[in-house]
C-alpha cells in the first residue's frame, strides 16, 4: 500500500503547486456565495421559496453545497481517460500496480487538498453570509453522509471514464451526466422545489445521494429518524455503482484500444 500512499502524496503536492489557482478558486467561490445569497433573497421576497426551508436555511444550503462541490467536482479518474487517449495506458498495464487503485489514490490526494481549502473558504464565507451551524451530532452524521455521497460520485466518475476504452472520447457524455447530476442531485436547487411526482422521482434517483441527502441532514430538512434510511440508500447506490464500475473495468481491461497506439 506504500506505493498508493506515495501516489496520493504526489497528487496532493501537484495540486499545491498552483497557489494562484487556489486563491482564485476561493475568490470565485466567495463571489458565487454572495450572488446566490442575493438571488435567494430576491426570490424569497416574492414568496418563491419552499415552506420547509426558510431564507436563512436556503442561504446555508447554497453555501454548504458550494463548499461540498470543491470535493465532489474532483474527477480523479479523469486521468485514466487522458492516458487512454494518449496511449500511455498500455504501459500502465505492464506495471506491477492496480490501475484502479492508482486512479483512486491520485484522486484521494487531489481531494484531500481541495478539502483543505474548505476551511478558509468557510471562514471567509461567514463574513459574507450567515451560515447556520448544526449540533455536533448532526454535523457528524452530515460528514458520514458526505463521505457516502463521495463514494457514489467517485464510482459514477470511474464508470464514465472507463467507457473511454470503447469510445476514446467521452467529453459529450461527461457534460450530459454532469449537467443531469448538477440539476438532479440538489447541488443547484433543493429537490423539494420539484413539484409532485417529479419531486418524488428525483428524490429516489442516485444523483440525490450525492448532494441532497447530506444537505438535507445539515439544514434539518431530514428528521433524525430518517437518517438511517437515507444513509442506507446512499450506501446501496455506492455498492451498486462500485459493482458496476468493477464489471466495466474487468471488460475494459481486456480491450486495450488506444488512439495512435
């Protein structure tokens, strides 16, 4: 395992090299926090918000969702697609390593670095908007749910990037899935804003396990007696997607077709 720890450490150091990008990312996030606060304030002034989510909770929801996106939008398995397109994946198969574990380790290193930027971003966001803080127990459940959502998101990204073994290029597919995920996961707007049967449908889709469940726990939309079922659903999607990712990888590893190689 020492080799994979080294891969994660290298990825962390690589991300830390671009310090200016770190500052601009934090600045961009703070600007979006402020703009979302102004947007929801204007919408609530016209009674456009859900009854179970008051304005201060909606502002908290949006700010925490943006902070979560620093981690969730890290697509560690994209390196696999790049190596397939460049042809270097062929030499990776000759190395005494597990390529999925290498990809996962590289993604963990990048994710840990992005997670570190959440603390300064949160501290600065508190000066711009009022963010509610849950009780320590609720916050612990939120972190557990956040980790489960991360597993679902990581497995989904791995499946998409593994498809490049057949198609070589998956940019259009990634854009489509990312758009659907952003809209249906609760990252942009709470799923409680979806009306009737549509709201019920999007609530049971796997995308909801990525953002909506942890955010509903954080903001108190989900009662404590619903925590077990919600997290069990996240784990179920995580196990299912991980199983699909494993099967796709098994098929893909027998079909090494690379552009120009």
